[in-house]
């Protein structure tokens, strides 16, 4: 087995730490069963995919479990023996893990660690290396750094690393590029021909889908009134852009448009996004940017575009089809039809939620805007809805709070995002923890600077808003 030195990646300390995880995995590969526990979003599924594929290639025995969060209930339900690899979770639940395990644990995560103490575990987290886990590398990326140290043949898994980073919206560089270690992974993958970078309209299906369908399917950015609404997309293209959508009896695709037609489409689209779409200027601009094409996926499939791949995984994860998402990550393409169907339903659901919110469901109080999805909005989707609002013009300078009832946790899921144009320094993860503790509750869940989630008892939603608003007000001065 070759442990290659990467041209693109400098021999960071991070790589030598990855090697220590490799040594551990190789030592246990023949004797132990691996339990991989991961988060249900796109990055979590992609990270699990990287680890599972790596283990499969080693001929190791494994088992996977995809969860909404790493709670005590989840931990106590796990097998009592074997090696445990936690991906895209664990760093924020160190004390919990420490309570139940004293060995055979690997944590591969990019969320801010609960403490600087790595405990007795192999704990791989970019924060320990002075890197920003919010923007520079995802969990799938971290898992990939381990995998590529095991075997050069695993470099094809860079595709999943990129899907994970985009799933976590780490494309914060100029022209929606990935930066930091993510960018180094991309350049490595470009060299080996796994990925191609193209600057274009970020439409899902730019190469193959009829233009109205590509527009309808575009979810990143989510365009209120167009995303997920086919009839509205056709109407927009016919009445405002005025381009022929067909050539003979065939639908035209985005890549077939002349330069002139494309510019007209862009300018009308931006006008729409800033007008009726209610999007912020930066979000409207984000319709053009770097598209990461996964060249080994067949043309015309959603897995060919990394962002659409990430959307599909999110759809699977958040509609309880985690096995399906995982199978897709592991390369099973026989079930892609089913996954595409799930993504379609998810898209329609998001569009429906956004329409519902338009009916005066979003309330504004000082620096905060909030909505309560109660039983109507699925608690697994409330974070996505909150994210979409964070780039919507009326709310872009606010802290956005979404509530939804979670049957599984018998509590209210709280999802918070920082508006795209909030200028002051707010660390949402820290703020939420503070406010929830102040309410006499213990903080369950986790978060980054720009996004945080938590659970509170039903009936205390308005109280949380009061506390949050007071705290934000006092920090202003
Ligand atoms: Mn993640």
C-alpha cells in the first residue's frame, strides 16, 4: 500500500495526525467490527460514505448508523464492542462520549470542539490545527484526508469531500469557490480528473435538462417563486426572458444558449431575484459561480453536479431515507431513480413551506425575525428553511429563528441562522448556549458561528425570543 505525498497538500501536521488514525484503523481492520455513526445531512452522509468505502476496500467489517444528533439515547443504543468512528458529530459531544467510552473511538468532525482536550480518543478536527471548520474543510473533507493516506486508489473519494463541503455551504470564496483545504482537495482532484471546475450559471442540470426544468430544480440559491415551481419557471422564461425553449421537437438546454440569450437570461433572472424574489444582492449574484462537475458520473444524472448531489443527499437524510443516501455515496447507482424521486418530493416540500411563510408567518422583533412551523414544518427541514430566509432581503440583517415540533425528541427544534448581511460579530453557537442556559435549560444540539440548532420544551418559544432579543440588545452597546 502506497502512502503518497501529495503535491497539492503541504505536509501539514494535519496529515501526520491523519496518519495516526490510519495506523489505528489498519491495526483494527482484521480483528474488529467498525461502527460508523454519522450525521444525516449531506456532509454527514458524504463523510460516512468516504469512511465506509475506505473500510470496504480494506475488507473490514462495518456497520453504519445515521442520526439527527448524537444524544445519550443514541449512544446507549450502540453496540457495546468494536471500533466506533463518529463523523460530522462528536466534537460537540465530547463529555457524552467520554462518559460511555474509554477506548476504540475515532472522531472525525469539523464542528467547534466542546473543549481543547482531545480526551483519550483519536480526535480529528480542523480547529486543533488552526483551521476554520466552518469554511475551510468539511467532515467529508477530513475523512478524505484520512482515506487518501490509506491508499492512493482512494483519491476518487475527493468527489465526496467536495460534495460534503458544498453541502455545508463552504463555497464562500470569490465566485462561490471553495477555499482553504477544500480548494487543495479540489486542485488535487482536478489533476487526477475526478473533478472539473466550470464557471457558469448555477442551474441544476445545466448540461442536459430542459431550461425550465433546470431553473425549477435550482435549489442553491433557492429562488422564491421559481425554485420547485415548474409552471412559474416556464412563465418567467417565456414572458420575461423571451427565449425559444425548444429547438424543433426537442427542449434546449442551458449549454445550447447563445451568449446573447444567456446574458438576457442572467439579467432578467437577477432583476427577478432582486424584485419579486426578495433576495439580497449577494445572493442574487450567487446564481453565477464555480460549478464543480464530477466527471466520472454519467451526464444527465444529479450526481454529476456536486451541488445537486449534495441537495439529493440532504433530501434523503432529512426525509428519513438515510440508507438510500448512504448507498448513493457508496456508489450504488441502481437506486438512483428512487433517490431522484425523494429529491423531487423534498424540493416540492421546500417550495410549499416558503409559500406558507409568505402568509405573514414571519414575525420581526428588533434584531430578530422568527417563525413557528409547529407541526406543519418538518423539524428536519426547519434548518434549511431558516437558511433560505437568512438570504432573503427583509431578513438579511437579522438573526433568524425557526421553530418546529419534533416528535422524536418530544421537544421544539430551534434553528438559528445569521442573516447574510449582519455586520456585527455574533457567534450564534455561543449565543444560543448562553441564552438557553439562562432559561434554566441545558443546551442540547450544537452549532457554528453562523448557524446553531437546539431543543427546548414546547411552550417556551416566545420566552426564548425574549431572552435572545434582550441579549442581542445588550451586546449591541
Ligand atoms: Mn458538516
